């Protein structure tokens, strides 16, 4: 079992509130990723769950039991640290055994668990080496191994991939996902990399300034971000935001003026817009398509990044920045003018507080 | 050997060619050789001097090597006579033994033909000197002087004081570097401030404490007041600050108690700093003189340094014994340094973390 429930969790260092009223329910076996910019409190939240930091208010429950007063050692959790935090003066085997020895486990069982973890992580070949003699990827495995042998109720991973090079990161990411599938235990994973979050998570918790902005599956966050922050944080490159005015509301439809007067129409659904309201329209760079329609808004290209499989265009549209990811290789140069169709892509409309009012997913016919 | 010589004799040379001499070469050589003489010279001189006879020690001008005037037993004379190279009026030089000296004239005999007395002006003779090592400077104290007793006392004081110093100071350093508590920096400041208090200031109160505790005339009275050193706490604390907190957190997640964290994680990683402090502590305790002199008044409790002072009496200083025993007392310190210095350079910490 590895069910973790946070109720109104607060944490402050002196006068500085780092976590503000965090409510979160993590189900057994779930892979939850905390993501957010640096300093948003995601690592502090993880350390609070681990018991390494005391909460200033609220309650943490593991499997239905309040653990606020329980020490880190007795919460039954295991943590993988960003720096791996392997004991430099111990061999890999001793590193794995340390936690088990401390819980007075019989020698035979320790050996058995270590061997099993070593097999699973393919680190058998260097069990007698010191961490200093291992490569980054190997250390990473040992750090995960140290968590696995404990058979914890939940794994807490604090940016475990950030010290690896790009290629290794991708393969280790896949291995982590496979590992989670095999172990089936709850995992809480902290990262600032939204790609890691998108690929690994069952649910993503987006945090900013000590608060949870949104909790949801990766695609929920991508398709229906709760606010501008989540919209901008999830998805790479980030979403384009254009200032817009509501020109006219008639029944189900609203007409918006974006990018210096260009009109788009959106279906309101449940949302309410008032004519004259200032809003922000968000559109993902991947959803933009080049248009031949002379009425489509024109973008002045500042920079072209040809990546081979796709082309990233940095441009200006009526004084605002605009990113577009176009498929394949485009014959475009800096200084060119290109027109994008804004009527076909999904549009997100945010109010001036940044909350999403509506997402309009398709072309109006 | 060729490589070693090449390494040592390597120089920049004129225009960086490796040939000839650049001024930096000359400067380096002068600097290094000068340093060698300044650092090593006194120790070498001490070692040679410790092998001199009392007469050779009193000689002026002093010599580096232990020379003595050679002597010969001549028939008809009870005591051995000093041998001299004497210049004869005909210009030849003969080895003669001096019988006695009257004013500027020495009465000398030929050791082979002791019958004739030859008168030689003292300016025309010079002593025949041979190198001789007065090893009884070393052997005699072992027999007459309670050297082994004093050695044991010194070793006991040094080893026990060093062990306690390392344990106590590392505990204080651990708390001061790894725990957040109110007054942490004040505590550190107070500890550091005691560095400024010299022994002579606290000698009297310390003495009354020791005497009240009944530690007077006990080796523990020498050991205990010295074990908490601000320098040690400072060195260890600074080193422990470099140990990442994540390691401690990892240990906590691994169900380690705070004692285990200290004993199994922090202490092994502090080994290089502990080695440095161990060297200091050994040298301090071994060379301690004033405090043991105050606390210990019974001869059988004397440490070596106090014991050595027996040789410098009010009227007569037996330099030859003092020098020889000084060399002996230097040996353990030098050995400790040689042994632990290697340990420092192969510092094991910091290798496991990126």
C-alpha cells in the first residue's frame, strides 16, 4: 500500500511561506510528478512528505495514518536524491545494505534483497566498487537500488535524472517507467523538466510559488490547462499568448480581435464573455499552419531553427512574440513574412487574471 | 635514477630552452636550498651535536660534525695524552703527545719513544682530530635515567589525549556544522574566542580545578584540560560543512540514528581533517612542557619533556644528554607526521558526489 494524502499542508522557513495549503491525494501505485519552475516548493513538498522537513501546518497521511510526528526513518518511504547522495566511503554493496542493517534485518535476507536489486538494475558487475569509481549512470542505478532494497511503501525521487547527459536521460526515463510498472509501488517524482513529467506521470502536479496550480493527467494539462501558467509550462516550445479583445458576443459565439484587429470566432460552451472584455488567446506553436489567405495575420520571421524533422519559427505578430513549429523543412529565412491561419487551431482563452475561460478545439464551420 | 635526477635538476633555462640559466632558475634554486638549510639545518646539527662529547660541545668555534682530539696511552704516563701535529724547527711534522703545557710552550713526547721531551710552541701544533660518535649520550640515559618510564608516560598522555581530542572535537564540530539551533553561531564564536586566552592566564584557575578534582599528580590531570581545543573544533567544523546535507538526509531515510550518522557517515568522511588534527594533537601533547611540569611533581609520573629538564640543573647543564634525548623525543613526532601525511593527500571524501 502506498496511499498518501496531504491536507492543508503548510511549510514556512521563518517568515517565508514555501508551501501554502497543499491538498493532494495520491493513490496507491500511482506515478505522480511534481513539476514547476525552480523555487516553486516542489522539492520542499517532497522532503516534507519524506519527513526530512517538519510541516508548519496541515496533515500528512500515509495509508490512512497521520504521520506528521513520525520520523523520516519510520515513514517507510525511500528517496532518491538529485546528487544521489551515495555514501562515498562505502562500496556499492555497503551502500545498499546500510538501510537494511539499520533496521536489524537478518544477514541472509539482506544479501538476498541486494542480489535481487542488483540483478534488476544490472549493477552486479560493480558491487564492490566505491561510488567514486562509477559513471553518472551507474551511480544513478545504485541510488535507485538503495531505494528498491528497502521495499518502501512509496518512492520519492528528487530530480533523479538531472545529472545525466541527454541521451542517458532518455533511456533512464524509459527504464524508470518500466521499473514502476514492475514494482507497482507509488512513486512521487520531482522535476522541472516538463518532458519528463509528460512521459512518466500518471498525474502531474504543477506547482508555482508554493501552491498547486493544477493536478491532472498529462493530456488533461496539455489540452485543458487551468490557467496561463500551466498552459505556458506544459508543452515545448511554450504556448503563444496573444492579447485579444472581445468584440461581439452573440449567442453561442464570440468574436475576438487578436494580433492587431484580426477576427477569430470561438464557441462559448459553458463560458461567459462580455463584449469589450480584455482576454488572452493561447495557441500552441505546433497547431499553427501556414495560410495563403491574404486576410490571415502576418508574422515577421526573426529566426528560423531548422531541426530537420521540423522547423521552429520565431517571429513577431503585431508587436507580440510568436513561435511556430512547422512540420518538415521550410524555405523560410529571417526577415520573411509568413501568414498563419488562426481560425483552425485549438484556441485557449484566458481572462486577465490568467484563468482559462474556454478552450475552443476546432474550426468553426 | 636518471629520471629522478632529471626531474630534480630540470630548469627553465635561457629563453625557455632548458639549457643555460634563467633568473627564475637561480632564484628557485637559492630559495629552495636556502629553505632546506633553514628548515633542515637545525635538525641535522642537533643530531650531530647529540653525538658529541661534552668537551666537543663546549668547543669554540663549533663544528658541525662530532670531532674529538685523538688520544694515546703513552708508556710512563697514567692518563691518555692528547695527540697533536707538531711542526718541528726543521720544517717536518710529527705526531706528538702533549704531556703538559707551560705558558706558550708545550712539553710533548713521541708516543713511540716516550723518553725524550720535546718543547713546542703552542702555535706550532694543532690537534689531531678524528670523528667519533659519543653513543653513550644515548645509552647512558637509558641506564641511569628513567627514560622508559618517561617514554611510557609521554606515550600514554599523547595517545589518550589525542583520541579523546578527536572524539570530543568531532562531536562538537558535528553539532555546530550539521544542526540548526538557536545560538549556534554564538557558540562557535565563544569557542573561537577561547583561542585568544593563553595558558598562562588560565593556569591558576585550571590548577585549582585540577587539584579540587583530585587529578593533581595524575596523568589524567595532564590529559583532560587539553582535550577540548578550539582549533580542533574549528578545523573539523569547516571540513564537515563541505559534507553535503543530502548524505545525512539519505542516511536518515536509511533509518540511521543521529549517532550512526555521526559515527558511520560523517566521521569516516572527515578522516582527512581528523588526520590533520591528530598530527597537531600529537605534536602539542608530546611537546607539552609547562602544564605537565605544573601538574606532575612525582618523578615516576614525569613525561619526557619534563624529565629532560632534570638535565639542566641550576649549576650544570648536561647538554650532551639533553641533545641526545631531544633527538629521541623527536622520533615519534616525525614518524607520526610521515605516516599521517600520506593519509591526508589520499583524502577519500567528496568522491561519491557530483
